[in-house]
């Protein structure tokens, strides 16, 4: 399954009310480290389809979500389980670090 575009409009339904753990990547088009992390995020979305939901928030298009979750630098990846934050990672990190956010 591909990553889901997360916005203020679908955040509650896709993330907070999700039956699956969710990894949300806060990114921007101009961000070099975000582009470096993108293949890893896509790999998780494909490899864990049906087990982990993966969403992406473009901070330029939806800055309110970034503010709401204290995202001060990107890429920031936040894990959610049962509608609550389960972990947070900032910067380019290995795949396992992202998976650990929702363990």
C-alpha cells in the first residue's frame, strides 16, 4: 500500500481512529534529508501493508498539523498507536528506528 497523504481534514480518521499503528512522515518538497528518507518510508508502507499505516504530511501545505505536534525541523516521523503518540524521530534515521516508533 502506498503512503497516504495526511491533511488536517483526514488526520482524525486516518491516524487517530486507525485500527493499525500509524507512522506519519512530516516533510517538505525542498528538504534534502526528507528526500533521502522517502524511499525508506515507502519501503515500510509496502513491506508492512496491512500491519502498519504510513502517512505523509507536507508541512508547507498543512502547517497546522506540524505546529500541533511540535514539529520544528524536518523530516520528523511520529508513530501513533491507538490514537496516541508512541514515538518521535527527527532527521534521517535507519528503517529500524522508524519501525521502533510503533512497536
